[in-house]
C-alpha cells in the first residue's frame, strides 16, 4: 500500500485519464457545441480551489450558470461562529432548481458532465481521479486542524465521500469520509470508488 501511495497513484491517474480520453472527447465536443448554441461563451468556468497541502490551483468545469451569475456565492450563511472550524452540521445548499443555472447547465450537472474538464487538472498533476473534492479557499480558510487533514492528498474528481452520500451529507460526515480515505486509500479502494461513481452517474444519484 505504501508503494501505491508513493508511486502508484500518479501512475493510476495518468493511465486512467489517457485511456478515458478517447471516450471523453466526443462527450467534450457535444458539451461544447450544446453550450455554445444555447448559452454562448464562455464554455468553461475556471475557479480557484485548494489542493494538496493548501496549494491553490485553477479548476476547470463546463459552465452551467448564466454569465452574470458566475462566481456569486451559493450560501448566505453566517460564518462569524466558525472560529473553531466549519460546523459539522453545515450543509452546502445547492439545487438544480437554482435560478442561476441554465437549462443546459441542469443537464450537465445531472449527468456530471460538467466535471469532466477536471481530467485536464489530473493530467497536470493538480488533482487525482480519486480524492477529497477540491475545496474553495473561502471555505478552507475556516478549516480546523482536524478538518485540514483532508488536504493531505490531492483532491479528486470523485471520492469516498461522493460515493457515500455525495450532496446529501453534512460537512462533518464529509470530513470523516475524507479523513478515512486519506488514512486508508489504496489501489483496490480507488478502483472501487471509480466503479461506484460510474453507477451513481448512470443512476443520476445525488448530482447538483
């Protein structure tokens, strides 16, 4: 397991990404055409996220919101009480009924196609196929030392928390799932998470 953590995970990321590209390219092209025809430019949405050990990087997604709504906060929570970390009961509220999301965006989110450009982040070494989902700097700023443990590995396109609740779990549950992954991940676990993710996408379960 230790050898996988040192060398195998990056190899897994590269091989999986390169093998997936021939299947992803037609989906990429379809998404680009649909966005351009229905919503115009820009096709992609780029946002700063927190990577391994707190390193900031630019994450890519297909744009799913109206251009005048990009970058606006989803939640209006009061963070004045977050001095000891993000509360375990906090739930990041998001919904396909959000009026900021375009009609095409709803389809892209429901099918998780909006996340596919992150394969580029994987190839660049900023993300992994499997890992805790990348956090925004505005939320990571409030992490307690216990919560920061999830930043010990590269963020992933999918992860242990995603296949165990995805958008239906609160922040405390997400941290526990992510910490478990950080402490126990191995090749078999990564393959299992990828398989479960594919089934979730097919069932369109928990996607926002």
